[in-house]
């Protein structure tokens, strides 16, 4: 089955390797002239790879899980999203207000259209509480908020909206709201295909949904109003729900070592990098002397994106590629032991760099070199799957044209 989002995913994840490599070389002063493309590095992963793949899969997945026919590709949504992404990829590094506004608006419209499409895939079947649909709808609503705040970051909207710390609101809406909730929905929908076992406690999914959604809201309101009394219960709610969800996946396969593929390790251990900033947050808030609060605020978002968001993608994206491009073969979560070890080594080195004093640039560069290396097997795998799948597609087309030279097909 052809899915146009997946080819864009392949393009952006391949660019993400170059961006990580560039950061590593720039850190070692080998390529200093490429520095300053920090936005691109993060958003090639968050928007270019994960958002693209989320748009690729949600309508079909919701339809499949609720027993409805697969919806047709919505080319209007594809075009709006990708036009918006391309305009942002140019506009943000140039800090061009008109381009940022246009790009942000197009991505906002694409997300709204996707929400409307998923909303239309409503169902009355009794199994509906055990699908990820409501996680997707809530997650995409947080994306809308994240887009408004992100688009306004360099347009002065933060002050108009009375946001105390706009960049944190942007990161929290997108990470704790959008990504966390959509990933949770994907675990609800796909973990049985990853582990060949159902979730341990299906009835826990409803409380998990409400805990995550309200936790994310408190985590957005915390920096919006600069009030830690909101962020702390938010993080407790959110993390307990996440732990509960992961236990739902882990418990059924706990004793069965054969099920513990590198892909499953990628998904589960990626969540370690969500906890790292949470553990040091109290030390930043209390301004403990000698503790590099500024360095952490500067670097923690990148460790979170490469360690958690990207790693979830390592398992998810090759799995989805295989499902779409090679439907006759069994699909497995992606990644291997090399990608698992190198991606975690990157996270450890990045965190070590924050505390390393003079060794900071070298460790920082090594972190990005490890992350770039970890991406390589994933990108090669995606390339192989896409080529094989498209090759068969072309072959089938050629055969159908030769069988029917009049072109009736
Ligand atoms: C239309 C969509 C988006 C727009 C317009 C946008 C815009 C921005 C801008 C202007 C920055 C500040 C960059 C800087 O200070 O150097 C930023 C940072 C950031 N954004 Fe977004 N963003 C969008 C979507 C997302 C999504 C979907 C995520 C998902 C997690 C995300 C995660 C982040 C993170 C983690 C940072 C901090 C990067 C760092 O500190 O290096 N953004 N974004």
C-alpha cells in the first residue's frame, strides 16, 4: 500500500542524520559555519519524522481498530502539512516573520483537518474504550496549542497571551501533551503486535488517559503562569500514568526473554530520558549552588528528543514502513543492539557534557556523533523496506500495463 507521508518521513529522518553529524562536527570546530541550525536539528525529528509518521498512520489505525473501512488518503492534509513544514524549515532558521506565520498556520490547519477526520471515525462498538483514538484526539489538540505558542515564539505572541515562559509552554504542550499522548495511544493500539500479548490490565486505560491528559494540562499551565504548584502535581500524575501504561506492556512478557527484541527495549528504555530532566528539576528550581541550571535548560530538551522521541521512532517507524510497504511479511519493531547502545551512549554523553567543565565541547560532539551513528542502521533499514516495497509496486504496475496494453487499468 502506498502512503505518501512515509516517503517524506524517509527524507526527513535521512536529513536528521546529517543534522546530528553537523552538530558533532560543529562542536569540534570542524564545520563551525553550519552552527546555529539548532531548530532544524530538533524539528527534523519532532515534525519531520514523528509528526509525519503520526499523520501517516492514525486514520488507518483508528479505522482498523474500530472495525471500519480504511479511509482514502487525504491529499489535502498531506499537502497542507508538508507545505507548512517546508516553509518553516526555511522561515525559522532565517527568523522571517511572514514565513514563520504562514508555515505555522498551514501545520495548524493540517492538524485541525486530521482531528476532524479522526473525529468522524466515531464508533459505537463496545471495544472502543480499548483503542488509542481518544489519546490521539487529545494529543493533537495539545499540538494545536504547541503550534500557536511555537509560531508566536519569535512573533511576540507570548506577551499578548500573558505567557510567563513561552518556550517551556511550547515544549511542554508538544512533549507532555502531543507526543506523550499519541505514543500512549500507539502503545494501546500496537503493543499486542509488538509483544504478541494483550495489555495486562485493559480497564486501567481509562484512568491512564485522564491522568495523562490532566497531567499535561497542569504541566502547560505551570510555565504559563510560572507556578510550580501546578507543574509538580502535573508531573506526578503524568509520570505515574506513564509508568502504569508501561507496566501494562511489560508485565505479560516479563518472564519471556524471547519477546525482548531491541525494538521493545528501544520503546521501554527510551522513557528513561523523560525521567532524567524530572529528577534534576527540583535542583534547578531551588537554585542549588554549583549546579549548572542554565546548561541543563539549554541541553535537556535535546536529550529528551534524541533519547525518547527519536528512540520511540526507531521502533515505530520501521514497523510501520514494513506494514505499509511489505504487507505480506510480518512487521517487527525496528532497531538493533547497535542502535540501542549508541543512542543511550549519546544521552549519557550529553548529560555528562553539562557537568564536564572544559571537556564540555568534546563530550557534546561525541554525544551527537553517537546519535548520528545510531540513526544510520534505522535509515538504511527504512531505505531497504521502501525500495523493496516500491519495487514490487512498480513491478505490479508494469505487469498490469503489459497485460492490458489498451490502458484500461
Ligand atoms: C508548527 C510547529 C512548530 C513550530 C512553529 C515550532 C517552533 C519552535 C521555535 C521557534 C522554537 C525555539 C527555537 C530556539 O529557541 O532555538 C522551538 C523549540 C522547540 N520545539 Fe518547536 N515548533 C513546532 C513544533 C514542535 C513539535 C511538534 C515539537 C515536539 C516535541 C517541538 C519541540 C520543540 C523543542 C523540544 C524545542 C526546544 C529546542 C531546544 O531547546 O534546542 N516543536 N520550536
